[in-house]
C-alpha cells in the first residue's frame, strides 16, 4: 500500500506542466507588499506566442510592414532635392464619385519641357484638374503648379536652403500620416481584443493589448528613425 502511494506521488511530480505562454519577461516590473510580482505586471510575449493567442497581430504586422514600405517609396519618389517625372507619374490622385485612387500617369502624360519645367495636358480629363492640383499640393514635392486652361505647368524649385527645409517639413508630414495609419490599425485591433473579454480571461486580454501596444511603439520608433535619416540627408547633402 505504501509502495502504491509512493508510486502515485512520483507520477504526479513528473507530470509536465503546460502554460499559455513560453515567455517569462515582464513589463512594468514591481512587487507587492508581500514581495511577489504585482498584479499590474504584464508579460512580454514573443511574436509566435502573440500570433498564436491573437489573430490581430498577424494582420497588424502585415499592415505595419506595408506602411514602412509605403513611407520608403514616398520618400524615394516625392521627397527628393531633384524632382523627376516619376514623382509626378506615380502621384496618387483621388477621383470622384467613388473616391478611388489613380496614378496620375493613368490620366495623362507628363512631359518635361526643360530641366526646370514639367507640363501636364489635362484636356481629356479637364473635370479632374482640381483633384490633380490638390494631389500635387499635398504630395510634399514642394511644387507650385501654374494653370493655363487645361494645361498645368510644374516648375521645379531650385535647390536652395529654403527648398531643403520645406522638403524636410514635408518628410515629417508624410511620416506623421504613416503613424496615424498605424495608430488607426492598432485601435481597430484594440477594439477586437476588448470584445474577447467574454471568452478570454481579463488578464490575458490585458496582456495581449499591452503587447500589441508595445509593437505599435516599436514600429513608430522605426518610422521616426526613417524620417530623421531622410531629414538629415535633405539638410546636409552637398548638392
């Protein structure tokens, strides 16, 4: 009988213990009055743990990565000291009535009349001239279009200190727009997680939300680093 009890005891001690997450790192470290971990402490989850626990993270990560690529592309095409025709050709123009975006080259041809002047003939789509003008003004290209009937003239600015500073300001505006999109994506995921409080424990929901917010902060840091590097390039380059 004693041997049977010992066998059961040994068996219980060797049983594996399963936990929801493999990570042990915590956010907001602190101890309560009894010396243990405070109730407000949150676990830092690995990407694999977070993805396994929340479908929102995989979708969010994809969105964040696409937004970083979008920022790089905007900078390479629109925030340059020397404006090229490509910057105008791939400019996104929002058109009525469904507010669908089209690249400017889908509407017309951009012609370089001289090293300092581009021309856009809008005769075929004259009704979209206001939309094209708005897109150019919001692009960050620092170009002031001049309209003559259905023709738009786009004089490229000289590379002056003022031009550099204006481009640097526009670089910040584009980066801020990317951050806003990231925050909107996080807010949507945050609302989805809150809806899961009926099926998941409150602590788990809090952990998931804290970790998603931590990822957002990390991506925002990346955006700010890209923006700072671009501004440094614009302000300190030699041409």
